[in-house]
């Protein structure tokens, strides 16, 4: 039996999150990056860049995936176990590699790049083992890290991306209202979380009937479980007076959005209310600062000063916001657009960024728990557009 190292298996209709013209525009931007860096071929290995430039979001399960872009070609590289699904969900060509012989993945890539070329790669993603195989199979004349340049490209959203992100934010709101309705004394975190997740899954299916559905989730935390922003859901039962963290995360074709709110079950004590109101005030201050020309580190400093004046800065646990687009909790991050002391990026129209101050008061102190509000802002020509519509603050979020 003839066992090929790789082959093309294309069947079915192609369905993508965006029009072909959107991917052509992204690839044109990438090819300018490549030309400026003197790169002949770019070899992408990360989920976020492969999805950004081709539309295909892979499921690795221990196998490598790729996207090769040259001056003329754009080719996804996928494993045989996925058959033609990668081709149906990608822009450009697709090559399937086989398991018959080790490293057929790199032989498939070499069939596009050739050897002896200047190869661009993602230094923040490719492993040492895979980089060694790149050098062995492609014999590049030189390799150049283009990860940072592609991140900068992804930070500036197209009109089509903004439409997708707005749909995601609206879906997150749907999940938030479903969670609010599900909160009651004695309910478990997992029960409330499932209500929010199910509502978002149905909303995504209604808005995007031809999409693939995966990865939408909820972190709903109560009591001591609110101390960390990414604490998993448990079976803890809600009690009167509990502080709650509502966190909904719809995933649409690789695009992540989020809604996060502080809540209380039925009643909130005076100490907790004071901290909650301070965090809400910091949230509103932060939103007012998100405008073109503002520097991420300067925004951070102003919110730091606000908390320091109230003797609360020591309870801040992370930065005040981050970019949105092709990312999730297990891939992708536009680290150049975060509200932190060490990020000097200047905001520009078309960027998308959250405002999400959080304070964690330790157990045993008055007002113990984690307080967090989260809205998504599109930077406009003269300010920002807040696309999160679920209300924040005590008036709406003492429930159950």
C-alpha cells in the first residue's frame, strides 16, 4: 500500500466566520510585515494566529498544526484525524499530513516553503523541540521572530471584527441575565453557571447558525471562591449575604468576549458595600480614561492613585484591562494592549479593551471577598463605545 506523507483532502462547502475579503486584507497586512522583516515564508503554530489569518481554529490533542504564508500562498497544515474539516473552515489551501512516518508535519510544511529561505516564526509559541525540527527540515538561511509584529496587527480591529465582538458582548449579557434569574439561596455554583452557559450557547446558535459551537463557559463564584478572578466553579451552595462573582465568556469562532459583575445574595453588609462602591467608582473612572491618545501605563497610574487615596491599592490583584479579539483562556493574548504599569501602548481608534478593576479583601477582614466589574470598550475617534449593557452596582445586583 502506498502511504503518502501528506495529501489534500477537500470536500464539502466552505464556511468561515468572515468574508474572504477580510482574510485577504489580513494576509496583505501580514505580507507587508514579512516584506519589512525580509521574511520569505511565515510558519505559524499558535491557535490565535492560525485562526486570525485563516479562520481555522484547531483542536490539537497532542498533534501539531500550522499555517504557512508566502508571498503567493496561504496553506493550513492539519492532521489526518480531522479529515476535510480544516479545509472547510479555512481560507486558502489546506494540506493534510499523515501519521505513517514521524515528522510528516514538517515535510508538509517544507512542500510549501522549500528550503534555504528566511523563515518567520512565533518565538512566544513554538517549542524548543519544534524549533529544532524547523531548522532540520527547512534548513533556513535565517529565522526571524515575527510574533510581536503580528500581535500589533491583531490589536487593530476591522469593521467585521468589531461587529463580531459586539455580538459577543451582547451574548455575554444574555448569559448574565440568565445567571441573575438562576440565583437563589441553596443553589449550587455549578447550577447557576450551567444556566448562564446554556443561555449563551443558544444565543450563539441563533445569531450564527452556520458556526461551530465550542468553548463557551461561565465562572460563577461565591463567598471565599470569589478571591481569584479565574477560580473554577464548585458545588458550593449560596447563602444569604454571600458575595458573588458573575463571569460569562461566550466564544464565537475563536473570538472571546466577557461580562463580569459583583453581586450579593439578598443583602450586603455596610463594610462590603463601601468596598463595592469604591470599586464601581474606580470602574467608572477607568472607563472615562479610555480614549485615543491615552497611554496604558498612565491610565493604570491614575486608577492606582484613586485606590491609594482610599487605602485600597494593596488589595488590587492584577491589571485593569486587556485587549479583545482572537483569544481565550487557553490561547492567544495581545499582551501589548493591557492596562498595566509596564505597558506604554497608546490607545488608537479601532482598538478594543476592557475596564475591569478588582479588589480582593482577605478572609477575616470586614468586606472579605473579591469585587470585580468588567465592561468592553471600543476606542472611537473621540472617546469610547461601551458595548456591555448588563448593569453594574448594588442597585441591580443584590439578588436572590
